[in-house]
DNA sequence: CATGAATGAGGTTTCATTCAT
DNA sequence: CATGAATGAAACCTCATTCAT
C-alpha cells in the first residue's frame, strides 16, 4: 500500500512495467487460479522476460497479493457509498446497480477474488478482517436499522448483503456457464433489469 | 489373455477403493483447485499408494472428470423436480430450499463445480451443453409461462434461475469469507429464512 | 541417526542407492563446498537421475547433513580411545598416529568438515556442542592431569589437542598446496615420522 | 575516444572504491566461499551498485584473484624474514610468533586462502608455484642445514614449516569450532604461549 | 563515474506418470 | 491387486553479466 521508506519514486519505466505485469497477472491468475498460473505465462503475456518479472516483484506470491490489495480497494467502493441519510430503498437499489456494473466492468477481478475465497482465503484473510469486516458490519447494521424502522421489508442485513454480492458477482464468476446457457454474446442487460425488479419487490416495505 | 471383452464386474475391493479415491479427491480438488491438487495429497488422503491410484484411474484428469460427472447428476436433481403442474410459487420456493440444502450438505461439490466454471469450464463444457442446458431451457420456459399467466411476478426465468443458483451456492463457495464476517461457527440457518422471505416477496404476483 | 518409527527396513536397493549418493556427494561437497556443489554433479557421479536423488533424500541440505553426521562419528573414534590408564606419552603419540592415518585414509571427509567449519559451522554447530564438546573437555582434562602429575611436559590440554588436529588434518585439507610444494606423488610418509618426533620431544616430561 | 594507451592514473575516488570493493569482497568470500558469495552481497556490503562493481573489476573471479594476490604478498612476509644468519631456534620461534599474530590479525585472509586451497587451488595454483615454492624451498633447505649442523633438533624442514602453518592458521580457519569448544570470547592468548613452549621443546638441539 | 533495467544460464525442487516386480 | 523405484518436464527462483543511458 504505502511505499517503503527508502525506495525512490518509481521511474516512468518502472510504473509502466509494474502495470504491465499486474495487468498480465490479472489475466492469468483469474483464468487459472494461483497454483495454475505460471510465471512463464505472466511473462509472455506481459512481454517481459521471466527474470525481469522478478526484478519488479519478489515472487509469484507478491504479485498475487498486490493484485488482491488493489482489488479490495476498488471492490469496497460501492459499499462505502451507501448513504445512511439517503432513501433506503433507492440506496440499496443503487448499490445493486453499482455492484453489477463493477462485475461487468471488472470480471477478471471478480474471478480473482472468487478463486482466492474458494481456496480458503489463504492470502487475503487478514485483509478481509481488517478492511472488509468493519465496512460489512456497518452496512449490515444500517440495513437492520432501516428494516427496524419499517423503511424497507424485514430482512437480515447481513444476508441481504450476501445475496447482493452473490447475484451480481455471479455474472462474472460463472460467465462460462452463462455463456453456454444463454449463448456466447447474448447481451447481459437483462441482468440489471431483473435484479432491479427482484430487489424492488423484495425490499418494498410491508403494506400494513 | 482370455480377458472378457469389456470389463469384468468390479470386485468389492475395487469398488471400495474407487470410492475412497473419489472421496479423497473431492476433498483435495475442492480445497486446492485442479492445478493446485496433487496426486500425492489424494493418495495420502485415500490411504493408497500413488501408483495404485493410477491403477484405478488413468490420470489426474480422469479422476476430476469422474467427480464432475457424478456431481452434475446430483446437482440437477432439484431442477428436475420442478413440477409444471404444482403451485408456481410453492414450487419455486421449494426449489430454493432444496438447492440451499444441497449447498449446505455438499459444500465440497459446490466448490469443485465453482472452481471448474471459474476456469472456463474446460473439462465440463460438453456436459453443460448436453445435460444442463436442456433442463435449464425447460425450467426457464416454465417459469416464463408462469409469469406470463400472472401466477408469479413478471420475471425473466433464466435470470431467476441464475439468482437462485448464486444465492444458494454462495453459502458453500464463499464460506471462507462468510466465516470471517459472521464468525466461524455461526449457524447459517438465517440463510434459509432470509432466502425464503426474499423470494416470497419477489415472486408474489402483482396485486393489480 | 535412528530410524524414524514408521519407515520399514530399507531394502537392499535403497541401501545401495543411498550409499552411492552419499559417496558421490562426499566427492562433490569436499571439492566444491556446500554452495559450490550441485545436484547435477552428484546425480551424474552417482549414476542416478536428479529426481531419483530427491527420492532418497529430501534435498541438498539433507544429504549434506547426513554426511556430516556420519563423519562426526568416525572422526571422534580416535579421541574416544585415549586410555586414562595407559602410558601418557604413548597414548598421545598413538592418538597422533591414528589421527594422521584417518586424515590420509579419509581426506574427503576431512575437507568436508573443514569446509563446514570455515563457513561458520552453520549446519553442524549443534553436533559440535552435543557430541564433540564433552569428549573434548574430557580429553583436555585428562591431558591436564597428566601434565600436572609430571607424566608429560607442562602443556595446556586444549591447545595440545588443537595442535594435533591442525597438524594431522593439514595433510588432507591443504593437500593441493602440499602437492604443489612437494611434488604430486611424493610419499607423505615423512609426515608420520616428523609428527612422531615433534610430539615425542615436545611432550617429554621435564628433566628436573 | 582519445583514451591514453594503458590506463590513466586512478583517481582518488577510483582507489577508494576499489579498496571498498576488495574489503567487502574479503568479508563475503571468507564467510561463504567463492561459489557461495554473490555479487549482490559484495555490492551491498561495499555500498555500491552491482554494475558499478563490474566497472572496477571485470567479474567475480577477478575480484577473487585480486584478493588472493594481495593476500599472498602479506602472507609470505614472515617467511622472507627468516634470517639465515640469526640464531636458528630464535629465528624459528619468532617465525611461529609472527605467523600466529598474522592469523589473529587477518583471520579473513587466512580463511579465504584456506577455502581456495581446500577446493584444489584452482585459481591460485600458478601463484603457489611462482611465489610460494621458491621461498618454501629456500626456507626448508635453511632449516635442514640448521638441523644438519645440530643447531636444532633433527627435523625435516618441509614438514616443520607445514606444522607451523597448520598450528597457527588453525586458530583463524577453525575459529567457529574453537569458539564452540572454548567459549565465544575466550582470550586466545594461551595459543601463543602454548606454541612457543611446543616448538621450544621440539626444536631444542639434542643433548648428546 | 554511476546505475536502473534486462536477461540467459543454471540452481533446487515438484509432480504426473511409467517401470518392474 | 499393489507398490517401491525411477524419471522427464516444468515449476519457481538466483545470479553473473550486459545494455543503455
């Protein structure tokens, strides 16, 4: 995250090459998983030699961890924007929409994350605890307050968040399956509409 | 020399050992992914020697494919039981419940499947086409008919199925994350209640 | 040293191959040092494939440590045979002779040991403490008693032992230099005679 | 372009940097051996960049050879000072004392040399032949003459020199072992006294 | 005079698979 | 039916050295 003390500001070449490597690694890790990915693939995809990759990163794991850290930051942005003072239903529907947009804009990031969690989060567990959990707890409590006040239907905030994550990321993570079932280039716009309808009805406050 | 043409009926030992291997492999593949799993791990977990594993299966890939085939069969069972003549809302809520139960009863199978799809379904694509797609198309069409008839809310059947898969399997596939956020042994019963409520409201036919 | 509990008695092939590997490794380590030696060299010299080497030993370091352990045992034998009840002068001269014979019979072992000590004994330090030190302390005390009783000249036992080690092992460890200075195949018998004379005079009790 | 023919007089910076590099390399080579040492370690220890190291020396080997040449010069100094016209016994005891002082003052040099010889003197053999051998032959002949004349005990000059080298350098080369056996900071002064006594008695002319 | 960037050769080790019994 | 023994391919990584400025 923060630059080590001694290192001088990275040169333009350094920034460009680090970016290239991370871009290539994202591709490879997202497709093959951590163990399935090889430095050879990353090097070839980045257009650099393998030892040169290791000139920029200490090893395979450091590349992976760097990606996960970067990802986590972006990943949490929509959650941070939940506004306690906004209209509850609108806020949540906006959250669903943003999350879906992110999954569609960054499917590789989503799959990278899914891969890591599937394997027990061996390299990202501390980050989950330190960064994700506080945000999650806050958001769940906010939703619970909204539900308690009758502004939305009676739902458990934590499970609601899980369901939003699941339904939106599904379009990135299970893309291979969806392509087989809906045709490879079927526009996935139906997803936004569907999820909007689903949560609109599911969250509408009780009519009593 | 005078071997029977196809394959002799497997002995009891053979059946037991094949079962042991598959059981062990499920463990290992689900935890480490296909590439991350090693025959050594599988052999140790199965209590057999590595060459003996290869006596029963031609190679690592065959074990994996065998697992995927077995899995697919069970996996589709709930979908097959959707009854066109049943009460639409009840049928769908039952499907959600069964799917969630399966995820909780067979989390390793769910993760094995997720792993495979995440990596582009390289080994399971034909099965998806041959077995899953017909069922999926049928179920989606059924739901669309129900929606068209006003028996449930206006939803796109295909996306509804996706959302059910996503929300139920999430509890198995993202277990590591959920454990971090909810505590390691938090009972996940809230899930069934939440999903039941969610889909009950979301699928209720319009009140017009 | 002692067999791990589970391992079955090693087969004849296993014993033969382990012996081959250790023999080859002794050659290579003694000549090039730990870091300078490569598994390739050891494998070629042993007539086995590189992975097969690693089938018998967990890694390069384990081979090295195994050699050091074996060596230490033989190395200490002459010291153990110092007889407190023997004639002091004869005992010490016999020790010198035996030590020299060992250096001439096992020059590779001597060089392997010297290499390890030169580099700070990183892998053998515990053994020095546990096995060598008690023997050393005992022998030094014995010599000090002999000197105190006037049976030999007034010498510090510890330094006497060091000098014996140094002078005898020198013929193995600095063989390359000696060959250059004395001719490659000069019989080194002069050494035994010289050292016998040296210590005979140096240790003769004072004539007072 | 218009470079002077041979080499311009080295600037002050050049001399300082060459010295720094050699000082750092001595440290690293003495501790890890030739193969175990890396340019990175030397560069870091010298406070220079790796390419800069190679600006001053053509490669790793040249640094090593330069060190060996420097060392050899100092190393032989005590031998050169053996005075044929001095008192034989005193001359030899003085040689022992000087050699021991050098070992204690320059233990890294001693270990560097030992390392090189242990590995068969691949890089220093010509030097041994050209510089060491004549001196050695001369000194051995001198000692033999002294012995023949009855001025000292009957010893073989060549083996006597070996024994002096061995016993004095031992305190530098086997320091790790000695530290384990005598305690890490035990003053090693006993060594001088011991060796003086040893050679005094061993070299005293026969009383006949 | 100095160095950030790059790389080819080679190091140890892992692993799926085959051999031979 | 089972397994000790063996191996080729390829993985990650190190390191002396060169390039280009």
